[in-house]
C-alpha cells in the first residue's frame, strides 16, 4: 500500500500507567483499519511495557517504528514514531497535528499535565494542540481509586471537549480471556473515533 493510500493519521501515546496492552492492541487495530498511526511512548511507558508484557521495544524512534511495524503487520511507513522532545514532529503544531489523538494508557501524571497545559514533552504538547484546535482527544486512565485531584482534572478536560474513557472493561459479553477484556476497551475507543471494527458486536446486535 502506498503512503497516499493510508487513511488519515491517528496519534497514539502510551504513558506510564498500567495497561500497556490496551495501547499496543489499539495500534494493531488502527493498522488493520488502514490508518496511518503516529506513535509516542514515554520513558515510563517503556518500563511498563517491559514489566507487563514480553515486549522489549526500543526507545529510539526509528527502531521503535520498525519494531511496531513488524509487530502489527503494518505497511512500510504506516507507523511513525516521535521522540519525547521532537518539537518538529507534526503533532507539535496545529497546522500538522492529526485529527484525533488517544493517550492509552494515560497516567495520572499525564492527565494532570494535559489538564493544566504543562506541555513539558511532546505527548503533553500534542494533547494541548488537540485541545486548542478542538480536535478529538481521548484519554484512557487506568488507576484505582481516583482521588479528588484526578476527578477534578477529568472534569476539567471533559469541559474542554476531551473524552475520558477509563480502562474499565464490562463483562456482559462473557469474556473468556484477558484478550477479550482488552478488546472491550479498545472497541470503545474505536467507537469514539468512528472507526469500524469487528472486535465485538455493539449492544443489541447478535453475538
């Protein structure tokens, strides 16, 4: 597939909360849906990925892109990765940013930084751009319990137009594996993005 044939890019950021599997699965599904995927992975996220999975993803952006392309079966150039302080990346500016961004999983530290406009690294700046340009921003926190600080930040971001989508899988589809629970949350993210999928039927559809 040629680069020009990719569907519009979706930015995916993985930060240091538990739940790296959600972000990695989301990248796979976006690739399968033929979207270009722009990926940012925080230093803490690399540690979480190594702790929660058997993956050992390189930190250097070009090598990370190669690893994710190999892992997901993406076409050459379908996945682009950006470093923590790559201020020339398209996501750093409203004139180049993607129409949608997902922070999955979203640490409470990242939640706080985005809610207060800190923009201390590329992930935070990209989220700030999404907010100021009134573009789709989805944050997937994985924390429990939530403190009043966390909830206030979520409320502030919701009022700014972001979507808070906690990694809280349901059980009405009778999951029989961890993968089914992961797909439940990823399906909800794809629904918010308006991207068709077959991870599971929507409510009321035949199983």
